[in-house]
C-alpha cells in the first residue's frame, strides 16, 4: 500500500496506521506535523493550506514509489490537510512499515522531506496581529533564481520589500495559478 492523499477533515492516525499493517513488517514509524503557535517571531493563530491537488497527488505518489525503490519497506502512506487548521491540528501524517526499524525511520524522513520540497502545497499563516502571509513558497513558481541584499536566493521573481509581513524572508504573496498546456 503506497498512497498519498489530501483531506479537509482531521487526520485519523490510528486508521492510517492500520492501512500499513503487514505480516512481514517488524517495525512502524510515523511522523506528525502539527500547527504551532509561532514562526519567525510572529504569534500564529491558525494556518490555511492550499494545493494543486491533481498534480500534488501524482507527485506525492511518485515520492512514495521512490521510497519503496530506495528503502526495503513494506508499505507507506502520506496524508496532508487542506483548508483551515487551528493550533495543534495535525497538518501532515507520514507512516512507513518495514521489516526493520532503520529503513522505516530512513524512509519516513525521506518522504516528509521530499513532500515539503516537491509537492505543490502552499501554507498561509494567520497572526495574532491580524496580518497573514504565504510561507516558504519559493518553489511555487519556476523562475530564475535571485540573490538579494538579505543574502539568500529565491526561485521566483519576488524580492523582499520593507514594510509588510508579506515582505519578510520566507513570507510571500500567494502563488500565481499554474496553467497547464491545453488548459488556457
């Protein structure tokens, strides 16, 4: 069982774990990502996740397949929330079963790291101040890399201004819609 999926409701980790049961598995590892109350000095009150779901599911399943090819695991799954999440809500769950614990740990880490880097999911933080901003969307758009005065680069054409939280490093305007060939 290798499956990536989205849900708008709370993730049922116990049910997801049962999907990974395998008589050949001697170990199980999971990762839960939760909504925390702070980021980069801001007090966070809630998050919103959006995704290009058709593409995201394909890429998520590709990552799970890669994990199966790289590590001797039995089963793996990843569930990611979309919509509005409150503090302490589970935003993402990854589970892996394998014959031994080492490969389960390694595969679980590989999956969550790759999902964070490759799957088109965008996170908007809402702050106690009433402000909000899209976080870490450098990979949202494929454009030339830029380096600027703050000493880091971007894979998009938005730099950092001076005035709003949307101009802080790691916080950007929402991504432009992705247009696939033939869908114009």
